[in-house]
C-alpha cells in the first residue's frame, strides 16, 4: 500500500517564531541631520502618533523619525531581545509592565535628567523611581456599548452585572484589561487587591453568564460596533477614537466607580545607534505641544502637569489628577499575572 | 469493451518483485556513485530542513531550559523548572487533555464525514471526477481565517442557525454555538476535512471495484461487502486521514483562538499566551516541546497501526 | 465437490448505456445447455464482457431476460444469484489468506466452521494449492493466484461458472497449461460455464460452443469446428483463423446450402456456403491459407495441399511477394492475376523453400472453399 508520511512541523515553534520574527528595522542612517527609530504600537496608534508627534518633531529638528510598528508590547520586547547585541531601535513606547521586564534584562538605558528636562514635568504617577523612561501616555479602562441596541447605557462597571446574558465581551487575563477589571472590582467591594483577591474573583464569577466571549476577536471595538456583543470593557483612547470612526454607533462611558490607568512609557534603548536623537525625541514627546497634539488626535491622557487641554478634548480623557483613580502597581502585578490568570480560569471562566 | 470493464491490476507482482531503481549512470562502480549523487540531490532539502526546522527546534529547546525571573525577566540558565512547572500543574494536564480530546474529536468527525465523500470520489467513473475532486479540496484555496469568520457568521448568536431557530420559535434565546469548544471543533472539522479527503483518496490504493464485485458474486450482501472488504482495505487511508487531521487539529491555533471565546484552553493557545502576554518564553517553549512529543508519540502509534494492518 | 447442472438462456438481452447511440449489447439470444462450456469470443468493445456482467448481476440489463433453470434472474441482486465468477484481475482479497479467500463464499452462506474448513481444503487440493493455504495472495505467482480465484469461485458449488478473460494475465506457456486444467475441472464438475475471451485459440481449445460477438450482436453461435470451417460471416472468417476472400461474380443456388459460384480467379466451382445467399453482390469464397497447395511453376511434383490434389481443381499462377518462416509453417503471400494477393500457409519441408520472386502455381480444392454472404 502507499503509506503517506506526514511532515510534522512544531506548531508551537512556529508560533514562537512568528511572535518574534516580525517587525522590521528602521532604515539606514540619514547622514544629514540624523534619524531616530521609534518602536511602538501598530495601526491606529502608529497613524495618529506619526501625524501628531513624529511629523512635528521632524519639522522642528530636521531629524528623520521612523515609526517601527509592532502588534503589542510583547512583540516589542521580542524584537529588543533578539537584537540586544546590535540594536536598530532607539526609542520604545511600550506598556510599563513589559518595560519593567526590559529594564530587568538590561535592554533599556537610564535617562540623564539634564538632557531630558521635560521629564520633571511628568506627574508623580508616571515617574520611574530608578531613572528610566517615564510615562508618555495614560489610558484608562472604560465600558463601550452599542448605541443602537442598548437603550439604557451603563454608567459604571457594576452595571455590567445587570445586563442581559451573553452580551458582554471581556478580554480576560492574561490581557491587562481583565487584570485592571479585577483590581477595580476588588476596590469596589472594599478589598485590597494585593492582600486578598479571592473576593473580587468570586464577584467576577457572577458576571460569567453575561459574558459572550472572554477573548474578543478581532477586538472589542469591532464586536460592539457590529453588535455581535452589546457591551465590552475597553481602553478609553481607542474607544473615543472608534466612537468617532463609527459615527457614534460605538458609545464610550467614563465609569463612575473607578479609573484604572494603563501606562505606556517611553524609553531609550541601551547601546542604541542614535542616542542623541533618541534623547531629543523623548524630550519632545514629553513636551506640552506633543502631549496636547496626541491627546487631541487619539484621546490618550497627557502625562505631564504643564499642559492645558481644550475643553472638548479634556472631557473625553481622564486626568491623572482625578480623585477616583485606583492605582495599580504594575511592577508588582508582573509577578502576579500568571496566578490571577489561573484564578480566572478556575473560578470565573470555567471549562 | 463496455465502460464497466474491470480495471486490470498487476496481481502477479510479489512484494519482492519491486526492483531497485535503475542506476542513474552506467559504468563501473556506479552503485556508490549513484548513492552519492542521490545524497547530493537531498542536500538542498536537508539544508532547508536544518534552517527551517531543526535549528529553530533546538533553539526552542534551549529556550525551554531558561528560567522566568522576577518582573518577567528572562534568565539564561540550564534548568528544567519550566517542565516541572508544567507537569506539576494540574491545569496544564487539563490543557494537554483538552488538546488531545479536541484532536480526537476533530479527527473522528472529519474521518466519518470525509469517508463517504472520498469513497465516492475514488469510485466515480463520471467524466467530472477531476472537477469533483478539485471541488472537494477547493476550500483549501481560502485561508483558514476567512473560513473561521465564515463559521462565526453561521454559528454566532446572530448567525444563520440561531436566526432561523429564533424565527421559527424553536428557541427563545440564541444557542451558544460560538465562543466555546463546540464552535471551534465544528469549524476546525470543516476546515480540516479537505486534508482528510485527500489523505483518504491517496490511501485507498488497494481498493479495486473488482474486489467488491467479487465479494458480491460470492454471496456477500452490500453491508457484508462493506464490512469484510471495503472497510478493511480502506483502513490505511482512514488511519492516514485520522492522523493528519489529528496533528493539524492539536496544532491549530487560529480557529480555537477566534472561536474559542477565551474558553478553549489548548496547547497552542497557551503557548501563544505565554509567549506574547505573560512573556514567559521558557514556559512557552516547554509547552511547545511537549506538543512536539505528543506529535511524535502519535506518529509512532500510527506507524505501528499501519504496519499491523499491512501484515495482519 | 459437485454441481447442480444448470441451463442458461438469454432472451433478447439488451444493454444500452445512457448517452450512447447504439446498444453495447443488442438484444441477443443465447442458449447454454447443462454442463456446457460456452465461450463469448470477440474483439474489444464487442459486448462480451457486458453480457457476462449482466449474467453475473453486476450490471442491470436495459431489456431482456436471463433465465437460469427456468427462472428469470433480472432484478435478483448479485449476491443472491449463486454464481461463481473469476475476474480478469482475479480480484483476490489482499487482506485475507488463500484459505480465507476460498472460504469467503462459504462463510457468507453461513456454513458451519468445520464444513467451511473441509471444503476449502478440498477445493485447494483440486487446484493443487493446499500447501499454500496460509499465504497471502501477494506472495503467490500469477498462475497460483489464478487457481485460487478458480477454487474460490467453484467451492460454493455455483449454478453457473463465469470466467472473465481468466488467462489474459498469464504468460503463453502457463496459459496453455491452465486451459487444460480449467477444462478438466469444468468437465469433472459438470458446471455450466460462460467464458469471455478475445483469444481465439483459447476459445477453440476449451469451448464446447463459441458465440462470436461483433458490435453487440452474436455473429455466429456454433461448435469450434463449425465456426472455423463454416463461418457465418466475413467477420467470423477473419476473426477466427486467417482467410482469403475471393469475390464472386455470379452465384446460383443449388439447394441444400450448395452453390454454383463464378469468380474471375477460379472460374466456376460448385461449393458449400451459408444458406440463403441470393446474389453475387458482396458474396465471397473463403479459403483458409493452410488448405492451399503451392509448387514452383514447371515442377512436376504435386502441390503441397492439406489433403491430396483434386483432379480437375483450379490451378492459379502467381509470384511470391512475401515469405515468413515460423518453424513448422511458412507463410507466403502470392500475387495472382486479378490483382489480388493470396495468403498461403505451407508446412515446411526440409531442403525445399520458396523464395520471394519465385513463379508458382496455387492449387485449390473446391471442397475447401466456403461461400459467405454480404453480412
């Protein structure tokens, strides 16, 4: 008989390789005024950040700024790890918890406060205690809903426990939206998330019947816009942005019961090819005009105190001075994420 | 002769008859020369295999021996901590179990559904045979992602099936057919069926219409012909189809990810999460190595089974 | 092993495939007596295998009846017909041993295990393969596989034995041995047998009667000698054996299948022929090449004829244009006066050979000529 031999590829291996291999380097050095390569989030972030910050920076300094896109912070870390001996990237904008990992691995460089004077304008919450790059954007967890099929918009996270079954999309841990929701839930029932998270987990378990998917695909914004899910938890900046893009079909709520911040830091790469241009860019990114421009463009909250947003922008972003902010220790969280993920699977999601 | 004339086989050829391929070049000592030439022909493939498979797997194995330090930092070391972490955690045993159950479920369903199709395609004397075979495997022309979204459109809460059921009043709330193991499995079965059909068609070589006719002429009813002749003779094809779908299913990522709703925990999705969310590369690599071992075990079992069929 | 002797009759059996203009089998009638071995002989596409498959139940007829022992079997499924069939490819089950192959039909008949075992043993002994009972078909030679297929078909004591080109996959030597073996077993068991072949030697050697099929109809159904000596049509004459055709210019019936036939080449002769020929148009004399005598012109020795020379028979001059030597026969092609070529098969004689270019004389015996008509 004819025996068919099957070549078996290690699927696991290919997934890992895909996760690390993507993302190209910046171009060759532009000799005239120098260049700087900035690694950051792809798609909407890339487009808006280029328009609001990179273009203005180029105009002001004559330095060519190249945006190198990546799908998420983990992919950025993968790229930094893979070229740690010979980096092509100068600046990275990534989630603070992943930045902590990169710092621990020695991939990022400390900043000299004298060369980056704008760092001192960053609010307390956004400072790095060890002198590494500070926060460059703040974002916060919101609820989004479909304005056409939902007649009574939710006002707070606790309202999600009252919505119809099978109508909510929640990105569960290890996604940090799920982590942030857990912290907010603990806060709401008066528990300290660093002491005992079980009460919050029990409360979240009651939410399970309402949840349609714990892994919104392709993302929460699309599911809600096309009414596959009626509610979701999401990040404010994209929610505001897609609310405009969808012509109002997607509605974003600033929840009354607590604000959880997601922090993107801006960091210089250790041994980067263009260190001067890198510091120049970081300083510019923390300037009032850059912070205001990006806030107006995509509703990320500024991280500096010396900026005044126009009213129509200010009402759609959360201020780091807001009293209802629930602070999250993302450095502490980095080591707890696996444990929380497992608690979610056991007690919240189920089989 | 009539169109129904039986195909002419070569039953006289004993297994030992299959002679060696003729030497490529005449002349003295051509046997050893031929061997070297054959080896030389293999070199491009071997280099490709080395670069694209063996080295990455070795790198992955090396990675699995590292440790996951505080703040997610990668610690270069030689340690089996990640394997210990996986194998001592009942959750990961559950994940391995889920993966195997899904693989078996998909393989079984795909084989059961593909078998009649493959049998028909092998037997048909229609002049459209080529077109029919092409149609059966045409879904491969569409990406698995597109077909997965197609299934979301069918199985979703506002999908085709639920819309019909709701409209007919059969159900009051939509059935949950998406965002769980059920939806992932259904979509995966359909996505993998062309592979099992192809594997079966190529594995049905021993099936000859004359054998079934002979069984019939000897008094076997249609059912007996199937159980005594057709089924045993197509068993190797069934095994191949089963194995192919099984390995593709246990390594499938896109469909369980898009249709699992975060409720399907299998090795591929866990590897992805550990690699890209938790950033625990050593653990992700250890899981990938375990998946490789599972592959290897099943291929070993398959070859045993096929050998047994061939002999017994 | 024994056999209940059966009588087979085909009545108006027809098979027309969809989307074809002419039927593959065109309303044929055939009567096979108890214990007879009948060969269906014809070229590819003549409908012989289609006929056999309809009898076996592997193919549904478009019209007509298949009557075995007075009962019409059309509509009876293959597995209930109780016939034994040997396929061209033998169709041995590759996943079963020789014994399991032979026992398959008995198992389907739900016979007790002991009886199955005994009868398998007996059937294998009949074909002298009892020592190979535990082998698999792939480990057997072609001839051995053929015998297993025969044993498997016969062990169920079939009403009819059907053989579909059973010897075509064997080499020439083995084929002749198997012919005798099949014939002997068939005669011993007395199983009524229908046998499909395209090989005239096989049919002439083995069959009690031969049905020559051509374009879906039976051109002639007769014992081998009659087929050869008294072909019903030009097709039969050419298909079985070699034939010279000498076109008739005038035919006068004399009654009782005798005719007075004139031709340009031979003048006027009185010969036997197919009954009912009325006109010379398309009628021709059939003369077998080995029944002709030939001598070098001017030689006094008698021409070498199958029999002895008939005084007063026609003698035709000619010239050898081709000569092929095959050991015991030399095949000559001779140009004769009316522009025709005559084939002559001459038994070889030591030290006497005609060569290309030799002027010769050909002698005809009128009794060896047979008149066939337009059909």
